[in-house]
């Protein structure tokens, strides 16, 4: 079985889920942090731009035409890839994410999974890896952050994840009450 097309399809679907979490929201709602870590929807997309470009581009000798501004100025190491500056519109960042994904897709079309790779920011003794290992990492990172996006979106307007349509509002309320009641037994 050739794993590359399977992983690529999963990555495409998860990328689409990630972007779908932004649909219908204001600039404010895309940016606002709703948990103590500051996690926000547009910041997750911004973070994934770098993930795509570094792991499926730069690390395999296919860097983007221009370095990302937050990499260029070094602010990525201060968390600048996890939130959008007021000067970075959602349109700018989602377009940049789509470009990063297209760049990664070109790498997927051109490279074998066993193509040698080197991650520039990893410790020197761990930098050497393969394109396949990095593809798995990107699939994992994207799915991981799509899960975060599900929760953040639900906190914004109640729009849940993929199973949100399994119950109606009354069904979800009853389910929530049942879980709360079970938790209360441990107070």
C-alpha cells in the first residue's frame, strides 16, 4: 500500500476543516483568545503556515520564495506565529495558508517518502530525518490544531465539531447535564 496518497488526502481534509472553522466569523472572533494559553482560530492558521513551509518545504530543500515575516524577524520564537497582528488580515493569512499548502502539495508530488530531510531548528543531532517522517508530523500537527479549533469555535458560537449534528439542542443539553451529574459525584 502506498501511504503517500492516503496521508495526503487526510492532510487535505484536515486543512479544509481548519479553514472551515473561520467561516462566518468576524475578524474579532477569529482573533480573540478564549483559553488561558491564548489559543485563537486565526493564530492556529498562522502557526500551520510555518509548519507547512518548514517541514514540507525548507526541510527538503524547497524553501518558499520569501521567508515568513515572523521567521525573518525572529519573533516566531516569542510566539508570534500563534496570533495575528492587527496588520495581518484574515484574508492575508488564509491566502498565505493556502499558498503554503500548495507549496507542500508540490513537494508531495515531487518527492518520495524516503527523501532525506533536515529540519533547521532542531538540535543538530536530531536534524536528519525523511520527508515521510515530516509528512506524518504535519498531518499530526494539523489534526491536533484542528481539534483545538473545534473547541475554540464551540466557545465562540456553539458550533461544534464533526459530530455536532448527532443531536439537536435539547439532546445536547440533556447529554451535557448527564455528564455534569456524573462529574458532580466527585465533588
